[in-house]
C-alpha cells in the first residue's frame, strides 16, 4: 500500500532527521487521574480538569525539546499541544479512555465529541487508537474489533492523515498480564497481533506495539527477577519473529514499565537486529514525577522533569541507536522523503 504525499509529510513531522520516531506519550487519562489522586490521598473525582491540564502542560513543555513528537488527548491535552517545542510533531488520541467493562472482551469506544476531521483541524500529524487485543479472544469479539479498526483506517485515509494503531495484549481468562504464565504467552500474542494489523484492509500506517517479552523473566537480562520464562537467546528470537510478522513500520510502547526495564528491552531489540522505527514512550519517563506534583505542585514537577525526566527520556533516546527509519519498512527510498 503506497503512502500519499500528505501522509509522508505528516510522518516526517513526527520523526527526527534520521527517520526515527522518538515520541513522548502524555495521553493518559483515567490512569493519570487515579495516580494523582492516590499520591494526593484524595478521591479520583477530586482531581480537577485544571490539575490534569497543568500536569500535561508541564510534561510537554519540558520533555518535547528532547522528543521528535508528543502524543496527547483532546480532553485535557490541547493546551499542552500548544505548549510543545517547535521541533515536535503531534499525535492525538481518538479513543475513549479505558474500555467497556459491562461486557466481556474489553471492547473499545471513540470519544463522542471527536472525529478525524476535528483532529486534523486541531493541528495533529497523526491519529492514535488504542485497543486491547489478543488472538486468544472469542472470534466474535475480535470481529467487532477488526471492524472498528477498519472504520478508523478508512476515516484516516479520507482525511489524509497517518493512523497509528496501539494494541495491548491481555488474558481473556483474567490472568495477570505482568505474571509468569502470561509472560510465556506474550511472544505469540504480540507476533500474531502484529501480523493481523499489518493487513492492508485496516489501512494502519504505524503499529505501536508492546515488546514481545517481559524482560523481568528473561534469564540474563539486566532486570531479571529470577524466574525464567525464556533464555536470553530465546528472547532475542521472539523479537525477530515479531518484527518479521509486521509489514508496516512499528514502534515500541513502554506499557508503564520502569525506565530501566524499557531501555533494557530496547537494547535487546537492537541486539536482535529488529527493524523497529522508534518509540512512543510515556510513563517510563515521567511517572515518578506524579508524587512530586501531588505533594509539591507544578513548579517542583517542572524541576524534577528538567533533571530526572530529561535523564529518563535521554536514556530512551540513547537506546534508539539501533532503530531503523520508518520508511525503510515500506521500501521507500530516503530521497523520496527528503
């Protein structure tokens, strides 16, 4: 599937000069409200719109000089979008936070006051959608999710804006996604999901994916916790197999893990020789600033971000040395995007 000139122009705006997408993520909503509330010792409902906006503006202002782009949400992130560094492109989330928990299957929904046309008008360079997905889910539920993604892809194509699809795996039986049993299933979940959403019918331009292993269960990794789900060489092979299943550019998400675990995962991806094209990294860079903000306010948060936050994002950027340009996966010559 060839890319339009409009989509190429937007993707260039989201990447650095080498075609690597080194993006920060600050589109967290429900999870951020809960974290601020917990750190303040208040009810989630007491976290005001002003607090959410203030936190997002601070993170965006301090970190985007060190990023090629920033992912925000239209609910509390539009003011932050205006505060971003001039070098940083903009992605906006289209999905409602969380999922429908009144029925099984973690079904997604869209923000009711948002459309792709509006996202374009707000100055975004890409539309981001998050869905919870596993090939082990009931076929009827996955068919609903497939149709959902098809609709977004068609809407993005009609508006000539790139579509970034983020899929996060889960256990339909309710198991712990951070646990040992799930770690053994994760490589297949990630690989098969990448293969599915590479299909042209979805019109996805960039896959935003989890790393295919949990590095805490990789014997020999720097964050190994002592319980082995995979040997080091097996883990590298899982990286290669997942990358080989994708026919679209893909970038890794941090999935809320620590900066140390995420950078170790990126180092392993590079050692495995995978052709990942960067990251969209959120909590691994700024989540430890939440208690600072909750207890000391926005100025203290900005000070923390200027030191620890910048150190975290630079550690991620350093781990991107093995990444490949987004256009390489598509067979587009560098001259065509110059």
